[in-house]
């Protein structure tokens, strides 16, 4: 249910979702800095200490930059996705022309590659729109994932009732009651 709610929020307010991504990145950078600092002081030699402390300083700087300039951070995220899509698109195109695939697989790989390249170009040309698009796609994914998780959970519960699995909850009985009955007590 939470995934569905998060997805609806992401679609309804994509700008807020982009800001949330930026804040999550900053939190990640600060946690990574703390871990690197801890690793630096748990080392026995001076070489790794300096390297871990340098990484900690870089992580803190990245977190501060993300919070100080969230718009630039969001644009950087969109550009990273653009580069990923562009490179992945060319890899898909390359795979489309290699042997070992059926004609249908090659066509699908080629089409996927062209779509990814187009996505990369569009995101690189308009990273401001790309950041909002990423938030909306995340929202759609979250809704679909939440619905599928609910359907699976309901099907598992229904199947457990049909099979009469021990330990499943039935109205009026406790879990302990089912477990004791299954154990033959």
C-alpha cells in the first residue's frame, strides 16, 4: 500500500519527488562519509587512513553541494541517466548486429537501442524535463509494483487457505493454535 501511495505522490508532485531524490543523495553521501571516516581510523597504516579520509571529505562535499544547490544536483542526476541511456542504447544496437540471436531478438534489441539513444538525447538536451520525467516514471513504477505486490500477497493468502497450510491465520483462530494443531498436539 505504501508503494502505491508513494507512486501517487510522485506523479502528483514530481518536483517534490526530485527534491526528495536530492535529499536522499545528500543523506547517502553523509552516511558514506561517516563509513569512510570509521574505516580510516580502524586502519593500522597511514596510507589507507589518508585515502579513507580523503574519500570522507569528498563525500561530505558532495552532500553539502547537493543540499546547497539542489537544482544542479537534480540536473546532474538527469544527465547521468542520459549518459546511461545513450551508452546502453549503443550496446543494444551492437548486440542487435551480433550473431547468436534470432531475427526477432535482433529486431527487439535494435528497437530498444534506438529508443534508449533517443531517450538519452532528449534527456541531455532537456535535463530539467528529464528530472521531472524520472520522478514520474518512478511514481508509475511504484504504483505498478505496489499493485503487483498486493495481488501476489492476496493470491498467496488465498492459496494458503485452500491448501490449509499450518500456521496460516483463519478467522477466530490464533497462529499458535494452527501451529499446535499442525504439530499433532
